[in-house]
């Protein structure tokens, strides 16, 4: 499959699509990306994940305290319903609510604190895996775009990313995994995965 590597290097990050600025590296932007990562990691389409994130934004529910205060019923309807959920709305609402409570209880609502308390990359991933319903894919979604900004953030690219890279003739080892260029290539390869499946 023919791919323009220079176009891949200019790929928009998923966080950028949502207007989240990870380079600011503050708790407000980090939490927005954590919330979006949980949605992207759920069994729903990317479109529904983005729409649901935008619904959280519309109702100004972009920090853990406000989400906990809003409560489960409000998350199910209007948030999930307006986002386009028809299944898993209760499950995802429970997951987000519990994770906000954990973040507040364990890390005083701060993902920066979570990063600081992690001993290394593996410990950082393990701490994130302790959140309710958060598996390896969600952890990867959250951490891969933070590689250039968080010292301990360096997840292994997903198998699908490596597979698409091979099919496109791209050697990922030629790039510094902590660079923004690598992260943009990775985001571009993730978007190409559907086209590869059609080949």
C-alpha cells in the first residue's frame, strides 16, 4: 500500500481533533484526554466517542469533581444519549464515574500526581490499569500521545500499528518513539487500519 510518509508526519493527533492541548501538560487538559481515552477505548465507533466527548464539553463536565457531582443518571441521559450511545451507556457512565472518584481519592484529582508517583513507564501503565474498566488499549490510547510530554510515558505501539506500518513499508525503528513526529505517524497509521483491512 502506497503511503506518503510526509503526510503521515503531519497527521493530526486525536487530542488535537478534540481541541485538547497536551503540550500544556496541566491537569485540566490531561483530564480531558483521560476522559476522551476512556471513550475511545469503549466498544463504540470513533464518531460516537468524539460526539460523546463533545457532549461532556457542551455541559461543561470536564473535570472529575463536576462529573461526580452530575451523577450517574445525568451521564446516561443527556450525556451518553446525546453522544449517540444506544448500548453500553450505563456501563460507560459507571466506568467514568468510578474513575473520577478513584482519581479524586487516590491522586487528589490530578493525573500529574499519578505520573509523579509512578516509578517508571511500567508502573505508570500499571497504575492506569487499576482504574475501573481500563484495559491495555485504553492505557495505550491515553499514553501514546503523552510520550513527548511525560517522561515516563512510553507505551509499546499497538500490534495493529506495527502491522499497518509493515504493510506500508514504514520502519518505526527509524523514529524516536518519544518524538511528536513518531506520535503523529502512529495516529496516521491508526486511521489507515480500516483501509488496510479492505486490501
